[in-house]
C-alpha cells in the first residue's frame, strides 16, 4: 500500500494540472506557521481517547519507518510540499484528540460499509481507529435509550470539538416526517441540527449527504436535500461519490487536525486534493481515447483489449474525483477497470444527468463541459485528437475548479 | 414490579437502516406483545419511473449499501426476464461469484460485528486467561484460527489498553456484564480475537466482489444482457487472485466462524431447545443461484424455491409468485385490501406517533405504525432468510444443503454429548437462525471454489462471451418481468413494467419487507414481532434479548422505501408499490 501511496504522491505533485500545487514560498511559510500553531494548541488540549498512534503501530507490528513513509505520501496527496511531512505525522499522532460523531439519515449505509472495507495494511484504518468514534449506528453496541444517552454525553463532553460526519440526505417534505429517530421521534432535520449545533465542523460523506443523491433524483419524492442546504454557520466539507472513497474521508479528517481548518475546496465544497482532477485526466484507458479506440458493444474485441468506454456512456470526462488514481478496495479494481463506464457519481444530480450507459450526445442532457463530446459522434473518430479534446475540456473544467482560487479562501 | 411496561427501543443499532421496536413486558419480565416499525423512506421506485430500463440496476442498487449487488442483479434480471434474454455462461458464473462473495462477506460481518456482541461480552474477555483460552479453543476445532496463547496475549493487551484509556467509543454504555451473556471469560476472549481478525479479513471478501464487480459497495460491472468485466475473467492472474483470497477467507469460516457458532450453540443451548425466538415457523425461499444455462426459472438452483409451513419439513409447497400480496392495514398507506405487487397502489397516509406524558412518542399500535407494508404469501405470514433457505432446501431433499445442515447438527450433538445429532427443531429459534447463517456460509464458500474453476475452464476453452446481444428498440416496447432471488438476508424480488421503452412501474418486495413488517389485516404479526413474543428479559432497562432476536434476522431497513410524495397524495396512476425493508 505504501508503494501505491508513493505512486499517488507522484501523480499529485505532477505539474500542469488544473490545481495549483506551487503557490510560492511566502504562502507555504505562512501555512507552516498556521499549522504549527494549530498543532501546538491541539497538543495541549484534553485527549478524547488515550489510545495513541504509537500503541496502534506497536499492536499491528508496524515500524516508525512505515508510518513516516505513509505520512510522506499523504503529505503529497494533500498537495503540500515535502517539508510538511513531520507536521502530517504529528497530526496523525494527534488524531486521538478529534472525536467523531457519525450520523445516518436517508442513507443506505454504503459509506459506513466503505469505511469498514478501506485500505490494508490499514494505516488509514488505524487512523480511523485512533480517532474517538463516539457514535455510529451501524457498528455501535448500545441501542435505544443507551445509545441516545451516550450521544448526549459525547456531545456535552466534546462540545465545540467534535467532527459531525453525516451520511444520507435530509427529507424536508411532509415537515420532515419521512425520517424519524429516537424514542422522542425527532425528525432527521431536527436530529441533524441538534447534533451539528456544537460540532467543530461537518463532513458530508457520500453524494446523498452532499447533494441529495438518490433520494433527490427526479421527482425527489421526499424533498431530500444535502447537509449544506440545512446547516449554515458551520464549516461544511463535501466528500461525494457513491460511496465516498474512504481515502478521501481520511484525508479530509487529517487535514482538519493539521490545520484546524477545512481543506481547500472547489466551488462545490469538495476538497481539491481529491476532486481537483477529472477521472478522464488520469484514466488507465486514456491512451485509447486519444487513439480513437473505443468499446462499441459490451464484451466486444475492444472490451477484451481495454479500449476506451466513452461510447458506452463513460462520464469520466465530466467527473471530478480521484478514482482513477486511488481506485477501490485496496486498489484492487474500479468501475472502468471492470469494463463499465464512470457514472459521474461525485457530481450533483448525477442520477438525472450522467447515470446511464449511453454517451452524452445520445441523451437530452447537456454536458457542463460545453458539449465537447458531440464532436466524437458528429465529426467522427478521425478528428479526435488529444489536444483538441483535452484543451476544450480543460478550459471549461479549470474555469469551474479554479473558480474559488480567485475568492482567496485558505 | 407489579404491572406490565411498554418500552421503546429506537434506534435499533448494529443493523442497516432505521428501525424501532416497541415491546410490552409483563410482571414476570416476559414479552407479551411487540411492534416493529420502519421510520425512514426515500421513494426509489417513483424515481425509477420514466427511466431507461437498462439503467434501472444502477439506481435500484442504491436501495441498499449492504445487499447492494443483490439489488443491482435482480433489477437487471427483471429487465432481462422482460426482454427474454438468457445471459452467457461466463456472465452467469461471474454474477454467482459476486453474489456468493457478498454472502460470505455479509454473513461473517453480521455475525462478528453486528450480531456477535449480543452473544459475546467484550469486556468480560479481559478476565480470560490466554493459556486456558487456547485449550478451550481446541474443544471446538482441531485447528483453531488465530487463538494461540501468544496471539491471545496480544489481543488481551490491545483490549486492555483500549478499555483503560477511558473512552469506549462505539462500545460505550452497552450491556457488558449482563446476565444475558453466557460465555466464559476464555470463550469471550476467543470470540473477541475473531472479532478483530474478522474486521481485517472481511476486506478480502470485499476484494472478491471488487475483482469482478469493480468496487464494493455498489459494484458496477453488470449490464442488461451480461457483465462487462471480460478482461478480468480472461486474465489468469485475476482468477488466481480470486482463488487465493477465497481460500484464505474459507479457512477463517471453517476454523473460526463455524467453531464459534458451535461454541455459542452449546452455551446457549437452552435458548435453542426451548425455541426462544422461533416466531412464525413458516419459511419461504424465492430460490437462487442458477447452476446451468437453461435460463430464468428453468435452471436448477443452489437454493431451491418453496414454502414450508409450521416447521413441517415433510411437506414442501411450491413457490408461486402470483400468491404474493401486500396489505397496508397497519402501514402508513391506504388501500382496500391485500394486493398482488403488480396491482398494488400507494396512497400515503402518515398518521404519526402519539406523544405521551413521559416525553416519548409511541407508535399508535391499534392503527397504522410503520412505513413497511405487510407482505403475505397465500394468506400466510412467512419468514425469509438463511434459515428459510436451509429449511426449504432440506424439505426439498436437496443433497448439498441437507449434507451441510446434517453435519452441523451432528457437530452440535457431539459437543453437547448427546450421542446423536442435535434435533432439527433446535434450528427453530434465535440461536438456530444464527447457526443457519453460518451453515450457509460454509456451503457458499465451498461452492464458489467450484464456480471459479468452472469459469477458468470455460474461458480457457476459448469462450470469452460475456454479453448477449439484443435489439433494444425491438424488445423494449410493452413488456414486464420480475427478478426473484435471494439476498443474504432473504428473498428479494424486483418487478418491472415497461412501456414504450421506459419504466412504467417498478416494485420491490424484499427480505425485511417480509420479516420486519407490521401486523396485517387479520391482525397476524410479522416475523420480528412473532419471534419476540414469550421471550424473557433479564432487565427491562436493557433490551439485549430484543436486540439478539431482531439481529438474528440481520435487519436491513433502508429498502423500506415506499412511494410517497411531498403532499402525501398518490403519485401517479401507475400502481406503485412498496420496496423492501432490508
């Protein structure tokens, strides 16, 4: 896994992407100061759990060196220069200061399941183990009144300090009664407001919690919305995808520990370290796209030779996420690897725009990247060149992803 | 205590989804009445209407993140049934392998990480002596998994550190020390070691699904007509990787999971023999896992379909999908009476909870009290799940299933010192329901190894076909079909009607619809409710016995998503119906 992380690091630090990975010495000096200050403050605070990364490493038979290798790769994944590595390592060690309360609303538990199955040899997982996971309905032992009591206790003990992770959308139709929880029959909206009130920040995981997801697909029968539509006045980080990649959840929590702030976000509040690239940019089948070699029918010769899935409806060119680099289930595979196109699951309203097996040109939806795809079918494969397509899409995409840069956020 | 109490357990944790149970407990601490209620909806069938049937599987899969691949496949198979498409052999085997991987992953995670903590006292394990525990482990298995003295010392140290640091996180405020726990400290230590090892190993089972599925949860390699992962099946390294991971996980199943079940079966044998949690004793299986390529509803099946009534294994009633009906007398909908899924209507009628002086809101149990409808088979309430599959398999005289069930009962009889196999009737209980899941896991792991070899041999013989070609414009006009199969937790069916190439109507009746349903029009209880009646609780303030029995069904409630719109009126002229309540 460490090797894969290093490959990741290389990818993320490559020049010429649409994410600004070199902001100049002044910027990084100031960031370093902020982070050091933050970590010093954090170090002085009460621990949420006395378990430490050292204990966990020891129990797992991992060396300090393994850990530092991981920290170095993670540093790059967060798009920080390598001299930040010691800070990242320190942040990981301080993660036991960050209590996490995980709420499930209109969900399918897919994101909880994804976290259970995240990377081995599991340093990422260990980090999740050493955070203090105070509440998660899927795996916690206590139920009913005992579960509710513990939630209240944790919220009180960690007032203003805990991260509230939310999985699932919030129904607003019928006064919110499409979802209730607890002996008092609190609606999901009331429950979310109650728990988020004293949270340090909210992390919406999965496309339901971020943009409404499946329940919000047309005609949105329950009036489902995402966390950012309900909660204001709190930092909110969106980690979409169906389910969210556990590596991106871990990365975000780590960034929070590191800086006490939310990571740099794009215009949809997604962390740029994960959502700064399109699937298409780093796709293993990209060369076939550039060469005009496409799968034309499921299981055909093209499919047997890993050709590009664009004509089978792949939405990689419209979708910002790092699946093509991080992949899934310990990197064992990912949808395009298994011969099926991307369905755009980290984009808003993807069920109504992207989640079908025909190219965009065959649907009545307009691609946000300016209809570049039409050229594939209208002008034929002969006109397809890497430059033509690449420049067109990049121009539009960079304009979207880079929008926040001009607004001067951290 | 002098009179009966009415208690609420909400949220029921360690399940998928949102579930509430209310129980009436008498002065002798015996449950005399019980009510199960689903408290969440999304409306996925409504969302599916008007979409291209070829895309339905991707969306229908999001009904549930746990049995995710099952919904995906059933939805696609409903469309294939409608289009009369028979998929190639490679596609059938790939689907069987992905579903099989889902079973063994799901069952192991269910036992150790969700259900296990109803049987195993994690904190009591701290008192366990590693040396004695190692000796204990040999009682249950000749070659026990990962519980040597040195391994147990490490587990104990890790656990001690965790408990000492003061905050138990997800293990907080639980029922540690309760009289309901019956394992010895050493046995608890063994099971705790396996809890931690399984947490690590289950990732491998998830990888099994991802090898041919792309990712897990929510795989992405099935399409109407077949599968897309042709380059994965033609790559010998992929097949080898699959086999290696499968063998590793199978080893855990045989030397940890099954022995632990035998151990729990012996220590909790009183609860098995007195039938605690037996419930309805009517069992139904839709049938699943095609073993040949003769097409839908013709193929020989790994799990036969059928119905067994009143625990009578001597008579198997054939399953007929036209006898499925749903009633909404106690569900938050209006309808005239029980309706077949194809003719169902959905008129939401949410009547809410009743707030009482104690500050809590109670179900109005005489009226409507759940978003789950009440499915009925041939005017009978039935249970679905691994126990139902094993019972139906034995009643059907299936050799493979009978062999695995008999082996386990013999093992249990031996460990109990009976001098003969444990009685089959012991399976009709909460303990038996949990044991049936383990029996099925071993069977599935073994048969998957046969399938992967069959797949490799077929590909090696030059068959690379993964997709059956069809002309969408010709097949998709006006048609309908159903995909009826078995999810890890029971019978899962999708029904689809297609008009002018678009989905006109979509319905799903799934495991937890059957099991977690409220009462029906005749006042008959659903499976959860019935199984709770007569259970004695040690402490009314600690719902551990309720959790144990409800968990034995492996609830998955997210699929209890009915069709409702924001104004609470009927959404369309089409007959939209309930989905599951996994």
